[in-house]
């Protein structure tokens, strides 16, 4: 078609989907980031679009978008808003900031128990209808930084909920967009821990989507952001993420290096604030993540030990998390040849999984059903497959 058609606007989008070079036809690449002029306006628009019934205009998640998020922050955003608030803008103080934090905790607790599919639109509606006027309101620079940080937590939660609700291209694109905005808001607020945690969310999302090289790069940026934090749980959180990304990328040396750094950090006493965004990364969650990294690296004995540590010693505290850890333990036991142990553990998993709306739990149910087909003459296996079908 050379000389017959001019790919003036559609070629870059086709190139992105097919992972081609957008410059191969001499056409500029389309913007990979949300509207860069104003992070607040952009995240509010993302939320309003999310609430619309027709989402066909959404671009799906891409590796290029994830990396482009590193260039989002506008360092003068808060200062500019402080000096240009309209006369009729609502006045915002610490009470409004506290309200956002309370809502994030309440919605996050619910999602951790029942999965991201529960009440996700409540979080998005709260962002667009309640928090949006405050972000566009009148406040001091100090209050603005606190407000942006709280809004970053809310955007991050919306991203996690979208990611956990389902694996459709639209939901995964929304998740990536919310994570990117969470990073932008945190970086503009000057909150390095929140910024690093948002980058971690993007990195884990890239791992789930199979963008391993991008996941390593985002994880490295995440570790760099959190390097000087006086919060051992945060340091463990970020190093374990890089270890996971490296293991998925088959880089055993890098994975082992940061797995050791995570273990050292999680063993130190908590000195920072216990209500920080990374404080939920408990020793139990560390043990689970470490177990799955070791499973990826082929050390099944150590993997099982860490998963048992997560369940029996530290006792992971959320039903959704406990279901996922239990399913992972069953898979490791099956790989080790412990069929009876795997079947018993999968039965415990199904007991825990009922009523949870999470794509990870659904994936674990499907994975279990497929693996149980290898045991056609085992009555216990067939019983579990029947239970799984009813649950689905």
C-alpha cells in the first residue's frame, strides 16, 4: 500500500498493539501517558470514563505505557494550584485529608477480604464525586501535599481493585492507568514511599501481563525510590518485588541478590510509622512472596517451607490472601510428588475461596481443575473438580 495510503493517525496504534516500531513509517508515536498537563485533571477524567458503561474507547495495557509512567510527575503541580485556586473553590483542610485516608482504609479492608471485584466502583465514584472538588479546591501547600498523597492511595487502590476484578483488556488498561496516576500524585506530593509503592504496583502488573523486562526496570526504579526510607517493611517490599521480576526474567543472580536484601530488611524491627502504605507487608506476606520466587527458581523444598511459614506461623490476615497462599502451597506440593498433601490443601483452599471476587482466586481454581485432570482415577480429585465447577 506504499504511496496509496497515509497512516497519519492509525499506524501508531496498530504498531503498539503489534509491538512494532512506531517510527518505521516515519509517523510520530502517539502519547503513551495520560494528559500530561495536569495529573489531577487526568486522573479525574480516567475515573469518570471508568464509570461510563461504554469503555470501547479505552486503550489496553501496554509495556510502553508502563515505562512512560516514569515521566509523569509535574513537580510544580501543587504550588501552581495553591496560587491559582478559583474564588469559589471549596476550602480544604486536614479534615478532608483524614476523610480520604479513612475511606481508603475501609474500602481496602473490604477488598482484601472479598477481592477487588467488591465495591470497586464505590472507590472510583468517591474519587470523582467527593475527592475531585477537594483536589480542585483551595488549600495551603502543606495541606495540598497531604491531599495529593491521600489521593495517590485512593488511585492506587482503584488500580489494584481493577487488576483483581478481572483479566479483560479494559480492566487491565484501567489498572495500569490508575497505577500511573498514583505514582504521579505521590511524586508531586514528595512522598517517596507512596511513589515507590505505586511503581511496585506497575511492576507487578507488568509481571502478570508478561512484560518481564519492563517489570525489572520498574522494580529497579521502585527500589531506588525507597532506598533511603527508614521503614524496613517498605525496603523488604520493594526488594522482593525486584527479586520476583528478576526470577520471572530468568535472572537468577539478580533475583537471589534482592531476595537476600528483602530477607535482611524484613528481619529488622519496625521503626517507622505503622500506618504507612507499606506497613501491611508483614512477615507472612514476605514469606508467601519468597516462597513463590523460590518455586520459580526451582527450590521446591524451601518454597514449601516459606508457604507453611506464611500460613501457620505468621498467619496471613486476609481471607483472599490466605486462599491464594493455600492454593500456591497445594501446587508446590503436587510438584514435589505429594499428591495426598496437595489434595488436602486444595480442599482447604476451596473452603476459603467461596464468595471471593478476585481474578487471582478464579485463576487458582482453574489451575487446580486443570491439574486434577491428571488424576482421573482419584475419587478425591474428582470431588475437588466438582466443587470447583460449582464454585465457578
